[in-house]
C-alpha cells in the first residue's frame, strides 16, 4: 500500500522510546547513540530525523538510564568542558572538565538486557539469552 510520508501502518502493540532503544541496542550492540536515536525517531514518527539523530539525546544523558540500562564501552579519551559530566569522570579530567568517547559504542547492562527481553515479549518475540556481562 502506498502511503504519504506521515501515514504508516501502525503496529498493534507500540513500544515507547526507552523500550525501542533497548531492543535496538540489544540487536545492534556497539553502534553509536545517534544511530539508535535516528532509528527510534523513524519508528515513533514514521519519518527520518532531520536533526541527524540529535532529538531524544536525553535518554543517553539521564542518570536513570546511563550506566544502569546501557554503557558506552568506547575509550573515554576526549576532554570537554562540563560542570557535571554524564559519566562522573570529574576528577580524572580536571576541574570543570569531563571525559567522553569520540564515538559511542553502546552496550546493554544486565538489567538493560532483562528489560529488553520484557519488551521483546510485549511485541511477541522470543527473549534472547543473556551473554556474559562484566559490570
């Protein structure tokens, strides 16, 4: 069926933003934050993100999710000015400086994997067995 750009077939069960990000990271570990955010925007709105994956970046800055549901496993070697760094590397970089990676490599933590499998069950998919986690 041919649709206008904003008309897409709606699934019977819709995932929210956090559930979609969990499934995306579970299926594609090691991809950047922007890569996952662009896919989430397309899923939720049915059209590409014209902000290059910048909308919804709060999911990756929030202390409720970062290092609890997912981690950035890329080497943290870029300093940037920050009053309150996301990963809390305040002392390692110097006063009012933070450390971040050049390009994020997002991976789920154990609790993120559990929540991703709950989202998979919600849409009728089989859970994926857990791998090994070092956190």
